[in-house]
C-alpha cells in the first residue's frame, strides 16, 4: 500500500508549470523558471528530473523557498538534463507535501504535473483502484500518472508497429524534423481523450530521458524554442531568460519536446502546425529592477504601459487600428448590442467602457461578470458584440463566456495583455494592451491598459459605424495620447497618499464612493484594498449610499470619495459634494480625490488628494492611481506581501 485515500477532495489549479529538455542541468533551469512562475500559485512546489536511468522527484508544501531549502539542506543531487517543475494553487483540501506535484504512478517511472481540474477524476480513481492501483494523494492529477502507466504498458505489449500512428509524418516547430510519435506522447494523447475538464499536463518518463511531453485543454501551455533545448510552460516568463522564440499550442493538442525539435499533434495523433511568435519583451521586464516588490515597479511603469497601449493606434488614413481583425466593417456595422464580460479588475475596466461605448456609439452595452454570463442564458445572436477583457487571456470564467457567446453566433472582440493566450485565439478581433509582463498578483498597469483599450474600442466602433467623424476620433486619440504624461505627473504627487495609508494601517474597514466612471474606480479601490491588505472594503455608487450602506458609517470610518470633474459633469459634481457632506455629518473621515482647481470639496475633505484635470471619460486613468498606492502602502504597513497575497493566484484557470 503506497498510501491511503481520504474522503477529502484536493484539486490542483492555476498552477505554474515548466518542463525542460536540453543540455543544461535541468534542476537549475526548472527552479529559476519556477521563481518566475511563483506568482501563479504558491501553496506548494515540486520538481522532477530524469537522469542516469533514474526519475528523481522532490516536493514540499508552502512557497518555493521551502522546497529550495530542503534541496539545499539534503544536498540532494538531481543530475539530468530533462526535468520539470510546478508551483501549485489548490482549491480544496490542504496544500500538503503529499498533494504537491509531481505525482507518480505505481512503478515510479512516470511523473506528471498538472494545472486545471480533471472533472471525472473520481470515477477514474475508482476504476484505477478497482484495477489494483494505489493512489497516495488526494489530487485529481495522480490519476493521470496511473492511466499513463496502463497506456504505456499496453502499447509496449502490443509492439512497436501498434504504438506509432504517424511515423515519418510530423510537424517540427524548429530544428531537425522528429522521426515519429514517441510512446509517452501517444499514451498522453490517448489518456487526454478520457479526461473531462481543464488541464495542462507535463509528463516525464524514467526510461525516456531527452523527451518531455505536454498537453492542453482550456488551460495555458506555451513552448519555448531554444537552440538545442526546449521548454514547456504556463507562460513565457518561465523561459524568457533562455529564449524569446515561442510556439502556441492549440486546444486539445499534445506537444513532444526534444533537444532537436518540437512536434505537435491533436488528440487523435494527427500532426499539426503550432503558430510561432517572437516575445517582444525580455527577461529584465519580468524582474524587480531595484524595487522591493513587483507591484511597486508595476505602479511606476504605468506611464510607459499606457503609452505602449496607445502607440500606433491611428492609421495614416485616420482609422483606429486593432491588432487582429477577422471581421469586416460591415460585421461591425451590423452590431446592435454590446456585452462586456470580464472578472475582477478587468470587470471594473469593462464598467468604465460601458460609459464610453454608449456615449460614443449609442449602442446599448451591458457589463457582466464572466462567471455569471453563460448561466443566465443571455440573448445573443450574430449582431451581438461580446467584448472579453482579460490580462492573462486564460481566465477560465471569461474563456467560457467567450465560448458560449461564439456558440450563440455572437462576435467576440478580446482585450488582452498576453500574446498567444487562449482568449484572443478564440476571438474574432483582438486589441492587445501591450503593458508587458505583470507579475504582482494585483492588477495595476494592466488596468490602465484595459481602460485605454476599452476607450479605443469605443472609438473604433463609433468610427466604423459612422457615429463619429474621423477628425473627431483623431481629436480623442490625441487627447488620450497626452494621458501618459498626466499619469506620470499624478504618480509624482502620491507621497502624501503613502503617509495617509500608513496612518490608517489599523483601520477596520474603508468605504469607497463614486458616481459615473468614478463608481468603477471606487470598486477597484476597494478590491485592491481587500486583496492586498485583507481589510474589509466596499465600493458603492455614492447616490446609493442613502438606501442602506450609510448605516455602516460610524465615527472615524475612512470613506474615500472619487469626485467627478466640476467642468465635465457639473450636475453630478454637486451631488457628490452633497454625498461627502452626508457621510462627514455622520462622523466619517473623508478622503477626497478631486481634480486640480476643484475648490468646492475643500471644506468637506479631511484629506484631499489632487489629480490633474482631464475629460470625464479619461478621468479613471488618473483617479485610480492614488487608490493603487493607498492599498499597496497600507498592506506594506501591515507587513504583508503585496506581490503574493494570501489565497490568490495571478491567473485563475478554474471556474
Ligand atoms: O487575467 P484576467 O484579467 O482575466 O484576471 C481577472 C481577475 O482575476 C483579476 O483582475 C483579479 O481580480 C486581480 N487580482 C485584481 O487585482
């Protein structure tokens, strides 16, 4: 008996994965890749290396540092140039050593790491146990190792002729062509056909050094193409220090990587071509660059990130340019309603987009949390445009909303920061935010990129549909292009916000109020504070407060109010000033974010944070900044890790 089965269900998700095959010591490559991937999950970590006819594994609960310490202290040598590693984020059950990846089969010859959920694992597990297999962990992943054990043995018993489906007929991503499908590759694709759910799998076999095999369905997997080496990873940051050449792996595909080449098959064994691309940022972009935390670096990078999102968006003919467009202008003219689907911070960007899209295009626009979208059976058809916003391009809730929309024949436009990720690949048109890698779990610079991208999409729709003239669009773009400078100026004035945040480190709760586009900004400020400082924080439409939440106000409660411009939205401005007075009259400590020159708020602001004046729809690009700084500094004052807040992961690849 290798272990006991408990009733506890432990699933593995949202993890960081790296596989390596080449000439370098695999353990070093894998550990350095895991350091870059740890933001994807940090409940436990593990590695496996094949060398000298031995498959060695090591795994530990907790952060990667725990595993590295154990490896250092034990002096464990893991020689070999074929290896893989995993950082885990679990949904159920304890993140223990036993549940950490890699998982192995009964013989100890097969090792598997996994990201996603295998939904039918319980029935597969019962089947395996009935056949005499002993499973030691509570994970869904372990069933794959045992299924592979069976499949590899079956193919070996059947003989070489039966175990290769495509001899000589291959697609090599780079280097020399590879001769024929490897037995582990064949076994993996056969096993994958039995799995339900979402998964990225990477597999090593003790008897097959020099080969690492991966597969994906609804979960990310990208290949790094080096010279005499290859990488399989959750995202390019894992191998960016080694190569910037990458290969996309499509849905329901298996990839076999060897030092001399990479071969991709579909789950039926038919060779397929992957799409190669060059990563347009380098390893330094994914390093802290002298900042103590990625989040601080990423906040400071916002002027450049915003400028990169906006760069080159107006063609010489004066038209807004998307990055990919598989729809005609007529398709866009036929649109009669817009849905925006997204999660978390991206959802807040979508809420801001609604104001711009409705104002500029006169199309009705609804914004919906992606996790709710498909379950309420929304009314969609080919004249519906669904805009999916996702930094990672892998958020499963958003991906499933996209798939549902496409099944209903709706058109899908993706706003995404990650080239080669799944959501843009599943969409009809794409606008990339080009903010570079964002490592801190809290979205900062990519939020600004998303807001700017939404504004561009609004202008694109208005122009294509003939609602705005070319010169009007050009004037908006011109004003947008001045925003990075205003962002830089705003970031230069946030020191008092840091001081204020430190003084509130012991506060129990903070409320955030806003109206119009200030309302999503309030929601974003509250989300940042929740996820970073673990503090109760809520965002409300300022006008809604009197319908209930005002009962929460008690003496000393910090209330942040995002004030609209007195010039752009004069009627709204007056109402928000009244709302500030309402909470102050009940003892709240008011923290007011208002544009330069707005003197009306001064009598009612216990703390006044100034931002540069700009047009109403662009204001979130500056009003959000003090809120990011506020949450980050308050969390640091509480002694918390702002890059890897508890319970979270950067890319949420489960529903
Ligand atoms: O990768 P996505 O933009 O699809 O991620 C969506 C959310 O999970 C994400 O914005 C999350 O809310 C952030 N941690 C917020 O800072």
